[in-house]
């Protein structure tokens, strides 16, 4: 059965500062886990959710969901977001010890923007009207210390659980085009079509297909017009108490944004108010092909951040294990 | 029952270039998986080993095994190995958009040596007599490209499986001292005492207790005298077809090295010949305390590297899940 | 004639917030060159001062005044100030073109704190009570843009003129000890003994001898107790309309600071109020030996910063030419 | 008088490996200053040349010749050559001391390719047939140490002298186009037209006008087709015993190169054989306008490198002082 949702272009909906703030208030979890909480939706990760999720491993198939970190990546350099600069500190061409060159080592280093590729946004990544998640003010992120609160390192021991792929691109039968905006209904219909439900403690991965198109010829993939989640998807994600949502696009949201007077409105609602983590530039294609083949869209997911003290985001190598 | 192995100081054994090369030949896997193989012992990771390992998750308890990545870390700077330099590219103190400062972001970057903290050594990390794993010569690692072969990125989709902790420190009832050298017999006796067996596809984590002593007051932790694995542990690890071995020390091996004329002899045998991955500076204390409490020393482990193209090592955030 | 000034330990004098602020007010040049001025004392550099200074080149002897920029430098890493990390992007060991390896290049890169070694402080390096030179507030230096005002790049075309060495170490016949504090009288007596006068548009270099002692065994050279300029030297420098003052110490001032309730009081007076540039960790030994030999303590000096947009300091290679 | 040289397109000339090698042999200075020499043509810098050059300062006008070092610079990222990444380590937005925020500092750092903008190539920047200047082999530049020989730091105390501008762009009355190749005759005619002579110890700056066209809209300025020096200019530069030659282009040479089978043939002759230093991406426009106005094309020049131990190139802020 092909539904109307699958045939039409996914149109953005008009939002305003007022409508965005209404959703932010509705789904705010500030104070829900205490005034000092920095975990946000990661509070939904429990031994039960992890144990149950591990039980989803039926074949032992491992799908890494990270792009290569390399100089030819999607970054354009704006705001200091360059692609990773990998440098060798030592190559085996040189003798190292006084042993006639018998034993030699290679060593390396990297300069990288932490948001340059497949990554997590921390809850302190975005501030709205002076505040980040749970009311933290600007002083919570400084140039010297980085994040004093709401760092992505908070997620470290909670970055495991049930992953659910919602392959919206496959659901509508094509790779979404820049500007197309996935709405709550699309997520609901896609989940239903896939025979999967989203619930408490889940990590939701939404595939638009944009990375499928742009891989290796990135152009304006970073920051340009993009398909993505519309503001209404907050109505899908927040009530289900998910931990995180990730997409195969630069910034999860449909671009241009649906609210002309609020930049990144869904980031505001999810990160700053609901405390839901955001994953960007996840490479979902191999996983999606496998899910399409076996009809199983749920799996065990691990995606711990690097433990960089004070970091406001992190490159990651998520593993989906079926 | 307290055995002699637990009472005495763990003495290093005398090795020579000849004895090291004999072990290297004995345990070499060059050609075992084809002339072009770059996976080495990661070939032992199969859907079966992963599926079985996931079944070890009984409680859903997650133990991250990474040190904090920060300026106060264990590095001393030799050879360019500085501690991570985390820098902010953007803080919320500044307005970003033409929106009266309503929405603001924070962004960050890092300069880091890839071997600076909890990490994997790639199979190309060490060369012996001109060759790395499977006979790759110096041209396999260049300054521009990094590793053309044997990069740690090869491990990405194999970095999951059964982890086994051998808590030698607890077994002998104390934190090992610099220079103490764990031998094959200690690993066997420790495994037996813990009631655990090591087998094909396992990731073996050996705790000496040195990190317990040095945490936060690192001194010469990096490169100085250290407790660690003796050369004879190759006789334990290699026949069991393990994927990797990791310790809570700077460089897994007892320092000073047991062979006066071969630097890092166990690295030579394991990395360059057996193709067994080496993990260093893993923080095993919390996991070890839990294992001591419940008597269960096996668990599901994920430890994928960053996907830096050409990297010869990687910082990681291993997760042990029980 | 040996004076009392030369025999006694150079004692620090007691200052307070009030006395520091009194000097700051007295020597403030805010508004002197207009409300938008960012040059400060570099306004004293004119074609006349440059032309006259060039006329001081009598022999053609060139003295570079920069320390080596290397991993073994004086930095300890606090606040992200690591020693320079020089990395090779390309070595000739690798073929580059499809020419049988005939032509090969080497290339390199560096990660470095801009204040890590011989350097200039920009006028925006220090803020007192919310303001930097000429009343600029905190918004004048942001994490994304760096310095929007008072960047060290302002000095670029003014970084030439007459240099005068005041070799206080040699004047008192020894290398000064940590805590010794050079006062106005010492500078006056030293200049008189050397037969040199300091005037408008000059770059004043003061040698304590600390670098002579510490070179290569830096210890707490960066930030630890140090000989240096006392607050009263403002009475010497400011009325003479000098452009800049530089020393062979980490931070020009005697440490501990003379004012218990104002950090870096001389920085406050000179940088933030008088607009006088501060040079730190200049290597004056070879120049000083030459000046002692020929009795000529004036010379042509060039010391342009790197032109890093928004930089608040810069590594430099000053040249003194006699 | 307008000559033919000024009217026609500056055509490249056909060279071959044989003709390039013939010039390399002819102008080689290997051994001229001893088997261990690393200075090359910097040996021509003497106290006499410096003293004479300082005498060229008649007005005291200072012309910095450096581009801004910033993220929007000319680099495209190939081979790790990214534009400078300037990052703040500290901004005044944060309190630093326990003083109620009274005194605050700003600090910064940079990650930069050393050849990213206005720069010097070291004599070890290029190897031909296995050797760099004075016969140094590949082992002279390693990944760990950088340059063990022929580092740009050798130039530090010789980076001063007489600068001569040859404004070829103005001489032919237009900005040269990509592919146009300046020949020996053009330099001779331009010098004659300008009434200036080039001699021993000079630093020769050649303006093509390409930077005038491309400034701020760099496109393929780095590495793309470019006007520049033809191979025959070696016949102008080498016999005159110049120290260095610099242009306002990415790589001094006309691109495409004149020799199809030798990459960068003029680099080979000048850097590897004659030991003449090469300056690239020098911003000559303001200086050139001044020279055109007063008819004086000679000046005092200082252009010391950063003192990064082992560096094979360096960003610089050259000062031309008239």
C-alpha cells in the first residue's frame, strides 16, 4: 500500500517563535531529574533498557555508522570547522632506537573540529534566550574550561541501548531533496510500515538518503539546504522518551528552517529543553540496506563519545549490532 | 588457597633477540588469512563471537574504560605525544546570528596525539626488521597518507566481542610495582582463580593496578618503569586466538623490557607477527571492582576506533557491558 | 664607581590596588589618539623614528632575539600553553608525483600557543575592571573572531624603530634572582652607566639574566618566581613615550607581584592604560654581550608579529641590527 | 618607449629534464661554502650588505608584505595545507583569578601549515633525484625531527638586506595572466626601465599582479595555472648572487611548468642547486604603488622566519623599509 505520505513532496510547515516556544515548554524536562541534572534524556537509559537492547543481537552483525574522518570530508571550514587534519608524528622511515633500526614505530596526531563528521551534540551545544538544558547560563561553557556543565562526556556510560532505524528515504521510495521536511506523521507511518515501535530509552536513527546522494561530493552538505526533521517531529520523539535522535544529514533539521525567526528550532526544543541528544552525519546506508533485507529495524547500539573533558560535542564511531 | 604465584614478586625473565624471534616465528600469522590480509587477529571476530558475547549482558551494567582526555593526562610530550589540547571554537558568550542573541551555539576542537591516552595500537604501529604485520614494509606508512595498510580503521567493524578481565593485581592482592613482569603462569592461574577461560575471538584485559596508584599523579607513568606483561604471555595469548590484549599501563609490557637487545619485544611478537591488537592505558578499576563483587569476569565489549583514515592508533572509549 | 643600586638585592616595593590605579590613571592614553584608536603607544612610531633608527646600523651586525620554538621550550601546559608541536605534513621519503620519485617535497605544520615563547602581548591581552586599552569591553575579544579590536596585528607596520638595551643584569654584575624587582631608579642608573638615553618611539629591552640561568632547564621559568620589572618602572617608561618594553623573562614583571590585590599590576598600567606593548621571553644574551663589548646599547629593531587575524599575541623573531 | 617585451603575451619556453639539469649544474653552489654548508645563498649576506641596505632607508616608510593569516586564505587543503586555524585559549568573558574578575586575560593558539601564506621555502623544501641543497639525502628530513639540515631557521640571522622590487606587472602595464612566463629578458628590461640593478646579497621581489586580481577570491590561486618566473630567470638571478627571490604568486614559477618531465623546475635549480631561497605569496601591492610613485625600487628588507626547530618553511611578515 502506498500512502499519500509517500507520494507527495514532504513540505515544511510554518512555525514561529511562539509555536517553537510552546513546544519547548511542553516538552521541557528541566527540573524533572533535579535542578543539577546534566544527563537529560540519558536518564532514560537504565540497566533494563541496556539489557533488553543487548537481547536484540540475534546474528552478531556489526554495522559501524561513522564516516571516514579525513581531509576530504564534508566540512567547508566556516567557524573553524575544518575537516580532520591527520598528521604523522613518526614514520618507520626513521630509526628510533640505538638498535640499528631493528624496531621502529609509527605515531600520529590529529587536529579536528569535534563536530566535523559523524558526531554527538552535547546538551550544552545550544543556548536559547540565555540558557541551555536545565537552565544553565552562558558561564557554563567557557573558552578555557570548555563545558563546565552539560558536556557530552556525561553521555559516556549511557551511550548504549536500543537503536531503531526509521528509513524515511526508503519509506517514500527515494532520497529526500533539500528543503523536504519530515513531519511527525511520516515518522509514525514509517515506523508502522517497518513494523517497529519507538519507546523509552531508544536511540532513533532517521535516514533521509541525503548522504547516499552526497557522499564524496559534499558540496554544501554542511550548512546548505537539506532534507531533515521538521519541528513537529518533537511531537513524535518527546512523548516517547527517546534518548537521542540522529540523522544522515549535517544538522538533523530540514533546511531552510521552518521558523523564520528561530535558528535551528528543533535543536532548541530537543537539546535545550527536552534534553534529547542529537546525532549528526551518521552513515546509515549499510545498516538501512540490511534492515530492508531482513525487515528488522531494531538493534543494539553503542555510541560513546570521546572522553574529552569539557567537550561540547564528539566524533563517534557508533556500532549498530543486529 | 594462596599460591606461590601470588606471594612472590613477579620477576622478569631473561630474553634475547633469538628467543623473541623464535616466539615471533612460532606465533606469526602472516599469510594465514591471505597475503593481503590487514585484519590479523580481528579475523577471529565473527558473527558467532559477537552474538555469543552479546549474550553475556545479564544486568545491563555499562562500564566505560577510558581515562578523561585532558591537559592533565599522563603524557610528557616526548616525540610529540602531548596531552589533548581541547579548544573552544565558539562559546555562547558571543552572539552568532542576527537574532538579538536569541540562539547561540558552542563548538570545539582538539589537537591530540592519537596514542595519548586510552587507545588501540594499529598493526602498523610497530615494524621489526623492516616489516609490520603480514610483511608490509616502510612504504606502508607515509607522512602524507599515514597508514596505507594495517590502519587501526581496519578494526572498526570487528571491535566488538567477548571481553575477559584478568585482574592480576587483585589476584596477587596488591598493585604491581614497576618492573614486575606478569608471566604466562600468572595469567593461567588468575583465570583459573577467577573461574574464567580465554578463547577464540576474546579481548583480554589485564589489570596490574598501576593506574590505580598513578591516576592523577602520573609522574613517569608514560614510558617509565612499569609492571606489565612479560614475553611469555605470548604463550598464553597466541594459542588461544585472542583478538586483542589491553592493560591499565602505558605500554602493556613490563618495563624495563625483558630483552635487552629488542625494544618492546612483546609488541613485536603480538602486533607485528601474531596480528594481535594492543590496548593501552585502559581504565579497568571500576570494572574490576564490579567483577570482584559478582565474580563474573566476562562481558560484552565494544571498542571501535575513530575512523581517521590512515591512523596508526586511536583514542577509544571502550564499553564493557555486563 | 659602584653604586648602592648595584650592590643590594633589588627589593620589591609594596603596592596596592589604589597605587596601581593611580599610576594607571596618570599614564592612561585612552582618548589621546581618538576614541577609536587601537595603536596605543605604536602611535609614537613615525617615519622620523624609523628613519633615525635605521641610521643606527653602523656595522651591519644582526642579532636575532628569539628562542628556538620547540617541544623542549619553557611552557608547562597550563591554560593550554603548550610548547610548539611541529609536525611534518610531507617528508621526502615518499614519492609525490608520477615521475619515478625524481622531485620530492617536504612540508610541515605547527600547533602552537601564540604566547609560548619569544612574543608580543597585544593591547587586548589584558582587561582591568572590564576594559582593555581605550575602553574596549569584553565583547572586543570573542572565541570565534578572536580580537575584534586591539589585535597584535595592529603593530605590524609599526614594529620597527630604535631599540635600547638596558642590561640590568650586567649593570648589577650578576643574574638577578627570582623575586628581585627592578625599580625606576635601576633603569635610570643603568641607562646612565651605559651612556644611553631612552626616548619617544623607542623599544626598550631589559635584561635580567634569568634566561641566561634557565635556558634549557626551564623548570618553573613560566609562571614561577622571577626577577623582573617593578611597578615603579612605569614612571620610567611612560613619560618617555616608549612603544614597547621587553624582557628576558616569562612575564616582564617581578614575581611575586608587588601588589597583593592586583594580578600583573604592571601589565595593567602599561598594556591596558598606557597602551605600551609588552615583549616576553626575548633572548637578549648575544646582543647584550655585543653591547658590552662595543659600548653601544642602541640599534635598529624590527619585530613584526605574524599577521594572524584576531590574534591577541604573536610569536616573533625580533632582529636587532647594529 | 614601449618595447616588444611589454606588448606581447609572456610565452613559456620549452624545457626538458636535460635543459633543467644543465642549468642546475651550471648554477650549483654545492661545496662552494664547504661540504657542511646549510646557508646556501645566505652566505652572500654579510655585515657589509646589511649595512649598505640599512642605508637605503631614506623616509622611514614601512611596508609589511604579508597577507592576513586567516581561515579565508588561499589554501584549499590539499596535502594538509589548510588555512590557519586561530583558536582562543582564553577570552575575557571568564574570570581567571580569585579577584572578583578584576584582571582578565585573553590567550590564543593556532594550527597552521607553515607554507599556508606569505612564506619562505627552506633549502630542504625540495629534493631532486634524492638530494637537497649541498647533497643532503632523504634522511636529512624526518617525520619526528623535521629538518636535521637545511632548515629555514638557518636563515634567521641572515634575513636582512637590500630588497629590490621588479614590478613586471606594472612594467608590462597589466596584471599577468595564468600561464604567462617571465623570462630573463623581462627581468633585465624591467630593472633597466626602473633604473635599478640587482647584485650580490639582494633579495629580489617580483610582482606579477596575480595577487592584485585574486585577493579575497582566491579560487585556484594555490596550485592552479599562474603567471610566474620561467626557467630562464635562473640566468638572471644566479649570476648576480642574490640571496632570495619572492613573488606575489603561490609558487613563484609559471604554471603549467615549462618542463613537462620535471615538476617545479625553477625550484630545483634555485633551491636544490643554487641554494637561493624562495619566497611565496608575498603581498607586494602597497610597496609597488609606492615604488611607482617615487621611482625608488630598492629598500631595506627584513624577513626572518619563525625559529621553529626543524621547520622546512615558515610564515613570515617581511618588512620593506624605504
